[in-house]
C-alpha cells in the first residue's frame, strides 16, 4: 500500500504493508458549512447575544471598556478578529462610548508578547492604527497590573489582569478551535499568571477531551470566583470555524452560555480518538508537519517538533488507537534550529531531556528555577520571549511514553536529536516499519494517520 504522508514542509510517498489501515485526520470531525455571508454572521452574532442584552442597549457612554482577544498562536487564518472588532466597536459607538475609553489587550498568557506589526496580521491595519496607543499584550509578571480575586474551594488562587476590575465591561473575542480552548480558559489562562495557570496546566490535567475535562472543570470554578468578585458578566464572542479560513457560526453572551453552545456543536461533529478504529494497533505512524502554534512569526525547534507537536498535538492518537506498548513512528526531518529570541529558555530545557523525561518530575525539579529566572522573565516582559516555564510545559507530551513502547523518528536529518530523547531513528519510514515488525511480528497491525499539511503563521 502506497500513500503520502506529511514530512515537514513537503509530502513523501511511503509504502506500507497491505494490511495497514489509513486513519483520517481531524479525529473524525464532520464537516461544518461556512456561513453564506461571513461578515453578516459575525455582526448578527455580536448584535444578538444569547443571554445578555445587546452591547448598545446596556453600555453607558462614560464606561471604560476592555476588549481582550486571542493571540496569534490560534490556528485561524481568516479575518475573524477584524470582523468581530468592527462589529463590537460599532456597537460601542451606538452606545456613545468614545474611542479613548476603549483599550485592547492581547490575551497571550505565558506566550510571548507580540509586536504591533504581528498583531496587525490578525486585527487588520485599520484597527491597529486606530488604537495603536491603546493596544497592549498581557504581562503575567506585571505585579502592578495583576490582581488576586480570591481562591476556589480547593485553594486555587485566581489571579487576573487588573483591567477586569478597572473596566466597566470586558469583552472577549475568541476563536473556538477545539474543546481545549474557549470558555473560561480565555480569562483564567489568557489574562492570568503562572501562579493560577499552574493549577490546571499540569501534565495530568491538560486535556482536549469534550467530556469530563479536568482542566476546564478547574477553569469553570475559577470563573465562578471571577464573576463573584467583579460582580458583572464578561461579554464573550465565540466564533466556530468551518475551516481555518471561514466562519461557520458565531455566538455572543456570557462565557458559560457561549461555551454550552459551541460544545454542543463540537460533541455532535467530533469522533473520539478511541473510536477511530475497531481494534487498537501495534504500530501508529504519522508525519509531522513543520507547524506549531508556538512557532507563530518564529520557527520550529527540536523540542517543538518532536515533543510539543509530535507527541503532543498529534500524539493523542497514541493512546486512542495504539495498544499499550505500541511503537510510534514519526516522520520528520526535524531541522536543528532555535529562535533564541522567541524561545529563550527552550534550549536549556532541551538539555534537561538528555537525562530526565518524566514531565511531573521535570516540573518538581525545575519549576521554581524557571518561574523565578530573572533573565528569562525579563526577556518575556521586554523582548518577545515565551515565559520561561513555557519551555517546561512543552515537555508535558512526554507523558505519552507511559503508553508507547518505543518512538522511532524516520527521516531525521540529525539522528543525535532523536537519541537525545531516547528515541530510535531510521532513514526511512519503511525501515522504521521493519524495526517495528521485528518487535511485534511480521503481521503487526499498523495504523497510518494522515495529518494535513499545516503551517505556522508567518
């Protein structure tokens, strides 16, 4: 059986045994139709909220308004934010709010801050020029502009950007990409601090599951604290995409109500990974594209390629369709390159993995070191670097090694990169399959997951 799989920036043809099974990408997502009129869909969603009055009906002209929005790591390439901002600002104009009373905050959490020129790529030139002096990126280390609102019943601290209590209304514009994002994650991650994020962003709690998601359960409880303390609702705009370029549906209203609607759509169209095949297989194979949300306006590195994307974003199929102890074949050239501006702490984290690969133990040993690292924190605050602990979080997908027997990297240009992680390496996928068959038998069951070509925002 011959088929093509993605391999960095290109496709390669690979020959598999005839018994291999092809698995469609997207975890079985049913197709969503794009709205007939993209801009009208956004306008109608904003102007007809589900459970709150329209903005222009309840906002007063002297109110201070904060509009927060997703950062460019979100894999959306359509003019969603442009259209949503226009609709929201039109509503504020109807209410008589002057432009000087509106500020925009990019909810980048522990991701790097973005330059105005980069934000222009998602917000549009018109909006950036109109609000250039009123646009900022969230700073999770700015003690003067973050505030602790309280704690959940479990004692989890809820720290957020001070704009939430200083503003008469906070509006959040969100692009819903999966069950992983949206909901209270927008606020209690995007506009929060490591002290709060560390409570739900753990190797065991982080989940893309649509059911009983432990991360979102904690986030929902944090959201209750936010609502209780600011004593007003946050106006949420949630956009469900038909594809990375076109809008399907738009909802506005409270965070909880919008979350309810988008999750209905997600559950109806998403197929659980464990249901993709009738029987689990001995070998799971897929190509790794030259893509990561954390490479937006930057470039990939071995930690992103092999761990964050390879085992993380793409690796959910390992437990879903692979037997315990299965072999995982990842095809990638994995260029050995590092953006020392954006990923300042990453090379040092990479070195840790030469001797330690259990993410909970990594956090136990190194969390405080990176959370308090003065030099890296300064680079996060003032030089467009990811927060230093983000490099540690990129190691979380190593938890897949508890399920996988071996990882074989096919086609890697510098084999020592695979060896650094304890992975095997082969020049071709076919050779990797032979090695897997030596372990599991000539009749080993093989699943080939055909991921699409994906590119980071450039």
